[in-house]
C-alpha cells in the first residue's frame, strides 16, 4: 500500500515503523495542490489539521481506503463524502479511556486563562519597552473568581480538576451530560452558565447544530467583566458578536487557540477577532497548539496507527 503523511515532522518513530510494514510512505509537507497531485494512488492518508479533506481531494484519491487523523475534531474532513466513497476515517473521537491520559489541551487552556487574567503578554510587552508599571497590571486572585465550564467531557473535567486546585468555584453545563459530577455545580443552560461565570471555558465538539453556539443571543447574559477561553473549535463562536461585546466592555478579555475558518488563510487573516487583537491587549490568540506537545503527539500517533492495525486484522 502507498501511505501519505501530510505532517511528518517529529512523527512517532514507533508509528512510522508500523506504517512502513504496511507499504511505502510518502512524506510531506505539501501544499494543497501538491497533496491533490500526490494522492491519486494513495491507500492510507495520515494527517492532523494542516489540510481540509473535501470532495475535491477525495475525488482525486481513487485508491484511498483509510484516513488517519489523531484528532478528536473532524471538521477538517468531509465525512459524508468519505462514507459515500467507502473511505474509513479513523480518529480519536469518543476514545474516552485513551484521551483521559492526554492532558495537553487542558494544560494549554489553563495557560491561556492565567496569561489572560494576569495580563502576562501585555506586561512583558511593557517591560520590553522599558517600563516597569506594576499598578497597570493589577488583576485578580483565581480563588476570588467563578469558572463556568461549557462541555463536561474529558477536557472539561480536567479543567474542573485544575480549577478545584486553585480553589475556584466551579459551575458546568453539558447538554449531553447532566449527571452529577463531584465538585461541579451544574446549571440548566448556557445562559445560566453565563450569568454565574467570571471565566467561561469552552470544551465542546463542533457539530452542525452547535455552530456559532456563542453568539449575541447568549452573550447578553454574560456576567459583567467575564473572560472567555476557547481551545475547542473557532466555529463555536460568532466572532463579530464576540468583538462587539469586547468593545462594549461587557467582556473583559478573550483567549483562544482557534479561529473561525482558521485553515483558510484569507478568511483567517480577515478575522474580526484577530483585527481587534492587533489593537487591544485583552485578547490572546495562539495557532491551535493546545495538543502540540511531543508526548501527546507521539501518544496519539501511536494510538491511531494501532487502531488501523486492529481494523486491518479484523
């Protein structure tokens, strides 16, 4: 079989060894045009988040049987087209037991939260300019704040565990999981979560039903001076609505690891949130790096290749 890896840099040696036993590997990175040219006789495609696999790509991939993506989200792959073409997509979606061993997204969420509330990037920029203004960066103790967690799956529960260590009050809402969870006070809907949260941390999977879940309809319920953290998917937030609430001062700050349409360079660079961030210190944006630790990447690469081997054995 011919195997194509779009993002091979620092790829797990063990996963590579296992793939080499299945066939010949073609290594990227590729532009989209190069990917389309190379994929014609590929049987297995291995990717992360660097490419959108849509109808145009799948139509060119006449021999494609498997797509391996060591990610929980699948919005970068047109799964309906894959199903029509009998292409099996193997991912980390709903691999709850394995994912519970991966802390990188919750750790990055917390890094964003601390950086935003303690104004660390802005304070460092100030020091680099030659200033030393302590009073300009007065902030809050975390144990004086309430965190609201939207989505109580693997990452949401990890966030709650960290919040408990900081002695924060923890509230949560999950439309699919309203069972009692230790040390989390559950509320009935998003608007109620907005009302009680000094910090809203978003940890839900993106679906067609919850696209732009955070919008002006529920932001109107936001607690005055609320912070928002998002390490899930950019399309969960209506950025125009978000910026309007930042401008009004209702929101005190936003830190995200994701943007709406982030894989489209033109749309990403036209982001209203990015434009606002260039002129204001109360927004932090990182380039979807929450899962990018060497340990987590190797663990997920090994897992997804092992998952393929199990399917091939069946």
